[in-house]
């Protein structure tokens, strides 16, 4: 209570506001009356209504104290901005005290308990990204012998990285670890890797669109539990939304608190923009918050992103004290995360083999069961069980002819990866920065970080290296320009223009980059090197109406399962989703081996089954080429990569804008 006292002491001055907030919460009951809830749900509604009213009233009462706190923090932020920022890590937060973490731990223990039951099975896993490695890790825990076959010479898939000719690491994406990643946090604990996470102060940092060069924050006050910490963080910020706009955000979220995952999943047919308009949320919430949030979650603008994605994230952040606290890995992903997973697997009898691309999946024409994996080398890999950990766009090119008319595989036609571009930009001097992730709120950029400050391996006190996510970068994501088809120089020039806005007194006018030519003489920082990594098909595009097509890990094929973040699990397209999907695939195999019931195959939509009954079997296209993009990865483009992309995904190279 002590930390809340400065805020709560003024409660008596806000009785009128309490009454108004209670009345405002009552308006949300109209929604529930239309839904015709049974008595028990109505009782839960009453409880949630009262809690919501108390939260709103408490936040209103806290406003003077929160404003004072915000003013104090703002002043501190301005002082920090005027001096050099050094790396400062924070203690690991308590991420274990959540229902989701306990559920993840319970699944780990279940898999361990199956060790020795049903004998040890050889399991061939195609794909050495996080999902395939997670599946193998939990299979060895369950006493099986997985063999991971990775096509590339590096592990990690969408978190892979490699070194350039200077020895600098180039990453496929800018990856952040959240406290609300229970399966990832369990994995770090099980591998004893928690010391490799560099936790940052619990806050969110946004660039100010109307005030170039300035930033604002949502500060989470230590010691205050969720959802109060989230509410106070938003309330204490005086630059992004008015108090009334903040209050108007709450009622549309009440159904999420009452119905939970059922309500969240039902919103998949609506975009974020559609949801806002349906529930009367102010348009400025979209402009100030949801645009940045949508691009950070799935590289898509709010009018294209399923509301299920945003509600899934918010549900975690509103229910977990440290769900929004962020951490950076202390170095490159292959060495600091993938290699320990590989060592764990191999120390327990499994194998991880790189540079071993798949040619085709061979099946029995009668039973349709997998009989083996034909590799490009000509080798036939025979196992007891098979798991695909390939990205959805690659899986679609590999579906055997005998499976092509099965509804389970036919539904994959409704899923596709979203294009994204990751940038590395090295400057000749240090830019003013923060030791954290920044939401740019730029039309072209999603999030960025100065990795020379946030990450130990890349640390440099003299020169900045920015890593930025360029999104949206294609029409499917909401862009008017197909940036995948643009040259690296065009992409960097556009980005330099955005950086000139973010750092108006620091970026130099440089003839090489025309978008910077309006910069004043005080700007001195020049770009000395860059890398552009294009991933034409990254995580699955979470556009409205797609969630129902995500397949279960268990398939109708007796000895074949799938994982990957596109498969059905509640953490969507993310590192957390990839790890959970791999773990669930391991559960399918281990349960089946032990003679225990599985979760079953997820029902396929009726219209998909009807369509599947009408189509003719078709032979798989297969994987063409040997570049990273051929296997669903990202890379710095070359003429060879473009030629390969034309053979299997030509629309990515159509000039637009």
C-alpha cells in the first residue's frame, strides 16, 4: 500500500469522477445483454464491472500523483537525452508467477514423465529453426531420438544470423524477449541461460510524430501489480492521449476479461481498425498506439491486422505484472541460443545436422503414411515419426500428391508469410539513444534499437549501430509500395529520411542519401555501412479471418506432425509461438508412443473440406534453389536470390510504388 499512498490519498477528491466512471462502465453491459449470458456469466460480469469501475476511479484519483510522477520522469528523460547513454541491465523480473508459466512447466514435466514409456522412437524433424529445435529438445526429454535436418549452414530459421566480411553479425530480425513469453522463459531456465538475457527497465518508448527528435514513455512503476501498473503507465503519460480517450479504451476490453480466449479468437474476423469502430474507440488511439503496436506484433498496419493478435498480447500484459518488460539477448542468436539447444539435444542422444535440404516426402500410396524423407543428397531418411518444422510457404511446396486433396493440408492455401525487411546501419559516431527498444511510429519503420548500447556483443561507446524493422513493406501488410522489389539503396535512402526526423540535429546532410539534404549544419553523423536483409515470407500474415485455418500440430497422417509458429497455438507468430508449437508437436509424438490419448486433429472449416473434395491431386512444386529465401529465411539480396525468388514467388518482385 505504501507505494500507492501518494496516489490513493486524493481519492476523496474524485467521488464525482468515480460515479461517472461507474456509469460509463455500465454502458458496456448493453453488449452482454445482447449476448444473453447465463446467470453465472452475469455474476462474473458484475464482478468485472465493479473491478473495472474501481480501476478507472483509482486511476482518475491517481491522476495528480501520476502526473507529478510523469513530470519527474519526463525531466529525467530530458536530462538523459542530453548526455551519453551507457548500457544498464536490470535484474530478471519474476516471470514465473503466472498461470501460463505454470502451464508451460507442467507440460515440460509431463514430457519428462513419458521417458521410457513405449520405447524410444527415432523422429526425423525437417527444419532447424526455434520450433524444430524446441521439438527435438522436448523429445529427448521424453526419451526419444530426434534428428534435426536443417537445409542451411546456420540454425535458427527466422532468428538466424551470420557474419559479414568485417566480422559484424547480420541478423534476420530484431528479436525481443518479453516477460509474457512463458515457454521461452521456461526454456531459458531449463537450459540455464537466464544470464544471457539483458533485461531493460520496465517501460515502453515511443517517438513523438509531431515533435521530431523527442520521445515519450509508458513507465511501469515497480511494485504495482497488473493491471494497475499498465493503467498507471498509460495514465501518467501526458503526451499521447487525453484522459477521456484513455478511459474510452477500457470498456471494449471488458469482454476479453470475461470470456477470455473464446472472445479473443472470435475477433479474428475483424481488423484492429474494424474493432475500434465497432466499439466506438477514439480514432486517435489508433494513431497514437495501435499503429505502432500492430507493426511491432506482425509487421502489418492496423487496418490489415487481425484484432485477435492485439487482444492476445493485451490479455497477457493486463494479467501479468512483468509481461511487458523486455530483454535483449546478449549476443547473436545462433551462438547464444541455438547452439545451447543443439548441445542439449546431442548430449541426450539426438542429432542436429545442417546443410541437409529435403527433396521430397515419400509416402505409402494406400495408407498415406510417410515412408521416408528423400534428401537432395539422394539419402533416404527413415524414421518412426516425422515432424515438419518448415515455414508454411515451404510446407505448401512440399505437400505430397497423395495428401494434396486432404482438407488438413488444403487449408494451408489460406495462409502465407508476411514480407519484412530488417536493417543494420552503422554510423561514424554515437547517436543520442536509449538503452531499450523504441517504437518509431514512423510510416516506414516499426521498431528499432541502438544495438551498440543494448547488446553486450555489439557494444560500442563511440559509434552507433541501429537495427531497424522496415514495415509494412508490401501491399498485403498495408503498404502502397512493394519494398521487397526495391533496391537496397532505395530502402536505405527512405530510412535515412525517417532517421533525419528521429534525430533532426544529428544526421548529416549527405549527397549519397537525397532524403537527408534538408538537414541543417549541426548534423554530423554519417552512415558508414549498412546491410539490408529481406525475408519475402516471414511469420504467417495474421490478417483477419486466417486464425481458423491454422492447423493443429497433430495431422491425419499417423506418423506425421507439424510445428512452426503458423500452427495452432495461442501465442501466434512469434518466437514464443514457435517454441510452444515445437513443444506441442513433441507432446503429440511422445503421447502417441506411450499409448496415451493426444489432443486430436483440429477441425477443418466445412468450405475447405468441400473445396478439397473437388480438386484434382497435384504434384508438389518442391524447393527450388539453395539460397536462404528458398527455405523461408532472410538474406541480403543478390541477383541469384532474385532469380530464385522469381521461380517460386514472382509477385514479390512486382514493382509497385
